[in-house]
C-alpha cells in the first residue's frame, strides 16, 4: 500500500535551494532515513511530508485518511523535565493517535543508552511507515532500509542499509578522486601541448620576420606552404583549447563534495593552578537540590565525563558550575573559575540570541576585533557568504548553531570548557571535525554525552557517575 507519492517536489529558501524535482514513493512498512549535511533541508522535508510546509514546486499525494504522527526536534527543556524525559513525552503524544506514518526528527538526541535501546525496539515493531531524520548511526543501521540523501540540491535515493550506503559513498568518493587525478593529468598534458604549439608557432613567425628583414622574400610556393602551416597551427591550438575546456567542464561535474575543514582555534585559559575545578560535598539544583553529595575534581588539561541516566541531574550540575541560571550551587565547597572564564555549550544553544545575526553574535564576545578579524574567524567556522554571516540565529540549523556557539566560545578562550550533548545536532562530517578539534584541545573539559563513540574518540576521558 502506498502512503505517500512525491511528484516533482522542490523546496528553496532565499539564497539556498534545498532540493528540486524529487520523485519518490513511501509504502507501508518502509523505514526511510533522511541524511545530509546540516542545513540541507532534512527537517524541512519532514514539514513538507506532514503538510505544515508547502513545496515551491511539485506535489505530495497522500492516502485518504492517512494518520501522521510527528515528533519534532526538541529545542529547549520544558516544565523542568530533562532532555530525555521531554523526548519520551513527545514520542508518547505522537503515538497516542495511532499514526500510520511516523515522522521523527532527531528522536535519540537526549536519550541515555537504555532509552535508546527501548526506542529502537519500539520502532522496529511499529506497524506503519517511518521517515527518520537522525545523526545516530546505530539507530540508522538497526532500523532503516532506505536512504534519502540530500546533497547539492538533489535527493538521491539508496535502497539498502545505512552501512551499505556509507560504503557506497566511500567507493564513489574514491572513484571521483581517481577520475579527478586522471583529468588533472590530461589537463597538464593538454596545457603542455598548447605551450609547445605556441612556442613552435612563435619560432616560425620569428623565422619569417628575419627572412623579411634580410630581403629573403618567400616564393609563391613557400608562401602557400606558410599559409597552410599557419592554418594548421591555428587548428591545433583551437583543438587543444577546446579539449582543455571540455576537461574543465568534466572536472566541474565530478566535483568532490568539499571537506569541512574549520580551524576551531580553541585555546586554554591562563590559569596557572593545577586544579581547575574542585567540588566537595556539593549540592546543586533549583528551589530544591537535584544532586547532593557531589565530589568532583578536574585538573588542568583533564577531560571528565559526567554519566548517568536521564533525569540524574547531569545538566543541572553543568549549569551550576558554569553559573547558568536558574541552576544554583546550593551547598558545599565550590572552587571554579569565574563564569566569564568558563566556556559553556549546551544541547539547546541557549546562549545564542534569536534576532541577532551570526556576525552580531560573535561581535558581542569578541570586543575590539576588526571586521576583517570577525569575518576571518567566522570563515574558519564555515560562515563565509554574505547571507551566512548576516543570517538570523533563529534560522540556523542545529549544526550551524553548534558551530556558531563554538566560534563564540573560542573567541574568548576558557579555562574550563563545558559541553552538554554537543554532538546531538551535528551531521557526520561536522561531528568528525569537532572530534578532531576537541581531541587536540589542551584545556580542562567537562563533558555530558550519551554518545559513547564520541567520548571514546576524544581519548582519555575519566567518567564520573551521578
């Protein structure tokens, strides 16, 4: 049974085309993963499927009476719930109406390991169809049988598991690299041939000029040969130039997707003390304690991860350490750097102000920087075009907000870097580069993450259970 039929579907925003002319079918029981770089239009595609957004072209034909459940990406905690508790409540609400099609936007972002396993089992037994946006590779491998990959303004459909899709992508990249190397060799050969032809033609002209200067006029026969020779040289040069242009066009078509190579120049603070953070018999919470009996020490350059189930108080402790209201240090001994010397990035990017531009957000923390410095710094974090630099924070994707937050933190080097679920909204490529940067970061770091692969990738991380 066909639930949805997508015909010539296109979506664009100012300065960006998400995708165009996509034809697809969603049948009962299918498990579709929507993947692609941050900001490519994955969440917008879910909005199209549920009818909350109209396409710029094409149409979506839905089965009569189709019941659709939707779980949005959580933007902020609600009603005092932890991120995981809020995610579970949103999923329960979506399932309450017995949907036939379930649309999920980053459903595992705030879930601990146990809740992730429970969600995976539940989705595996869901009787209808699922369209899923997630950066959770384990969930993709366990669940999905079809991949819709948004890239370069197109949606490419891959039938198979996520691991097979990644393998196919790597083979494709290797093939493109080989073709590009071959084209570069051909272009070099064509360039040398053109230079040699121009040199040969130039020498021929010089011989002719010397002959005229010495009053050795060519005979009619030799003049005819000279004309033919010039025509032949011209045709050769034109043919070589045409081949060069053809190679350039072919190379442009084979363009390898550009690698994200930001230089996240995070630097440690200037603290000379061996101990950056010390908490003894501490309690943290709001009106009442959420966590009590807390003992925590972090040395300069050490990485520490707070672990525990959803609702155990990890984010509350992190906010209390960083001085983020309304979380409070309620009792015990707390020796921490001043809040101005703590870099804090939470899972909701709460420090970014909607209505401010990307440029304004950086300028607010980078006092005294010239426009050239600001633009160069933003370019390191992949905000390069005019529309990207002047974009409203409210319009940024999750990964773009993460990059901007890191840019702002790095502009004011912290003594302690606190990261709360920083990989939640990052695409695979950006996540890899963030790992590379944080792996080399020499300062003290306090981490909260349910992404065990992320923690392992950072090297030696001491885990402290709550």
